[in-house]
C-alpha cells in the first residue's frame, strides 16, 4: 500500500541574496552564548504545519489510515528581509478520532 512521503530538507541560505544570516538563528546564537539555550536548540520565527485535507471527502478516510503531515520552520533573512523555509519536512500519522493536522509527539524537526 502506498505511504505518504517522508522527507526532511534544510536550506542553508537565502533564496534571494544567498546570505546565511537569519533573524531567529542570530537571536538563538546569543541565547546559547549566554547559556540560556542548549547547543542543539533550534528556533524559528514561525512554523507552518498541517495535513492536506479535502473536507468534502475527509470523513471517508478509514480510521487508522496513514495520512501525510507537512511542516515548515521559517526564518527571515537579515540582509534582504526575505521570509523563507529553513527546514521543511513531511511525515505520516495514523488517522485517529480527533483533530488532524498535529505532528505526532515523536516527530523530530530539529537536530536533537
Ligand atoms: Zn536575503
């Protein structure tokens, strides 16, 4: 049976100007230098996540089916202001009774 795609991609520089300086990342470096964040801590200006659901047919998906979950950690370029995805990931979750669109607890999005 076909399964949702699982991937994790990192983008190291701005797609507009190729700078590697980013707002959240620079702020996080300060926190690490002060000892107020651990070395493996990652922070994003915002996170986008969800599962692609077509509400017209979602109720027809059997409970227990694997459904895709998508995730993107965003940051802002300090040299040109472009907002872009630093990390994108896709995983799968078992459909249960409840609200879809949340990442499973063991879904890792940082290097830790
Ligand atoms: Zn830039």
